[in-house]
């Protein structure tokens, strides 16, 4: 089962005015904050990458793989998606502690 566009739109709405975008990936979505992938939206559930600040927001009982074979992420309960202050803080602090993505080298142009 893949994530609905309505779920993605709802999550993005809840995260306004943060610098957040979603990118479609294999029927699911990656969630980026400040150009860092902070979460996945899989099967209509938001899964945040575990970091040093995660324990301030959710405990280990929320750990689950977003898809078969994936590393565990923190599954955000539906009622927590409605708490925009909590959600904003969790997503922004997660982005703040993640490293900047590595820049991909430009491919040489062929002549």
C-alpha cells in the first residue's frame, strides 16, 4: 500500500511555515527539512530518522521500519501530527542535528 497524496498534503500543511518539502520515492515519500532528509512517509505514516534529539520527543517503543528491510525510524502517532508545535520542534531539531547532504559531483559534459 502506498501513501496517498492527501496524507502528504496534510503533513506538509501541518509543518508550515518550516522549510519542508516532500519528494516522491517508489510510491512513498521522503520528507526534507532545510534540504536534509528527516523523515519518510510510508503507508500514510510519518517515520522520523532517529537522532540524538529523538528521545526528547518519542521513546524507543515508537521504533519501527518504514518498509521491509529498512532501518528503524520513529513512527509518529496520528494524534501527534495534530500538535503542530510539537511536530515543528521535532522536525526542525532533527534537521538541525543531521549533517549537510554531500554535494554530488557534476557529470562531465561530453563533446
